[in-house]
C-alpha cells in the first residue's frame, strides 16, 4: 500500500540523518516506518518520555497529549516535546534530548542540549 500523504524532511541534528515524514504522522512513526534509527523509542504513546526531542527549526502540530511528567510547560516553551506526540507541518530539524542524550550523542560532534531544570 502506497502512502500518498504529503511528506516533509526531518533532520536529526546530532547525526545529520534525514527522513521523510508524512504530514499528520508523528515524528517517531515516520522514522520507524522507514526502519530508521535516531530518535530513541519507548512506549510510542507519550507515557515514558524516552523520545523527548527539541525542535530547533520548523513547526509541528500536536497529535496527542504530552505528559507534563516528561515535558514541563517551561521546556515546551523552549521547543521540547515528545516525538511520538507531534507531527511536522513543514521541514523540521530536531535534536534528541531527555533520558537518552548521553548514550545517543556519544561519538558525535554535536551534543544535545539538556533540558533546563526548573524548580
């Protein structure tokens, strides 16, 4: 079955990896559909926070609720979100953040920016 939905390019900052993602499809599902790796995968429904990313360029639309246990309002204002809960509306550049920063970025020249800790 061919997917006729319009696609936009998604780039993972740390690796330079790019993949097409359908408008209305989550950033995470677009990557998984192609068998690509880059964004860490956990529960795929917003409950674990493993797929936390920061949107550096482009726009996304919310496809489902984002748990405040994993993305605070302050972090959201800085571009952080869960890749399983948002989809691109145009070309997007993101960086992996959250729980997987250290193992993911090891060996790559670019480093993810850790989320701000607010009290």
